C-alpha cells in the first residue's frame, strides 16, 4: 500500500474562492483562514513524489509558491522536503549568486530564519493570550489551571501496563 504524505502548499497570494473550488475538485484541500496556506494528503512512494504529483495537478489552478512535506528521518530529526515553483527557484539562484553562496545554503538559511520567526510569533501570541487571561484571572488561578492541564497530559502519555 502506498503511504499518504501530508503536503503544505504556500501560495504567493490568497486563493480566491473560485480557485479553491476548482483545485479542490481534483485534490481535497484544507485551507487556513486567509487562504495562503493549504494542506493536502497525497499517495506516493516517497515525499518527493507526492510534491511533484501535486505540483502537476495544481500548478495551473493555484498561485503556488512553495510545496513542503515534513517527516522524521531515522534519527527522529524532521526533514523538510521542498519543491519550489520555477519563479521561486530562479529567484533563489539569483539571490545565491548575488551573495556568492550555493542555492541550497541560502534556502537553508532562509528556512532557519523562517522557523525562528515562527517561534517568535508563537511566543508573542502566547504572551498576548496569557496577558488576556491574567486580566481576568489571578496568577494563582492561571498557574493552577495550567498545572492541571499539564498533569493530565502527562498521565495520558504514560504507557499503560499490559
């Protein structure tokens, strides 16, 4: 049986409702609120095959910028498999040539910077939510609730005896 690979589709601009309907006719897609990121599952022998098959099926229907799959390697590290649009690949090669680096090195630096930005944004949103909670609840209430939730998660993760 061929495995399904999750593919994240990043668009250069939000997809219109018509574009999403047309694209979803051939490939089931999940969209975020602003329709700039989509998710699809595709059967393929390997993640790269899923990327290329989805690119062929969706390329003329959506303003695709980047396709990515995420999966752990044998060491448990997350491997990022990327397929760039032709325009994005050309821009990356030009940018790399301008700074005297290999395209894969520039892409790696940009991916690392993107992950760092995402982590900073997640921390900022968490702080905002905590500030909102602390405006309505005492610190003790927030801590007690968080401790209860974490304690419950920890017990759900513990393996059960046979």
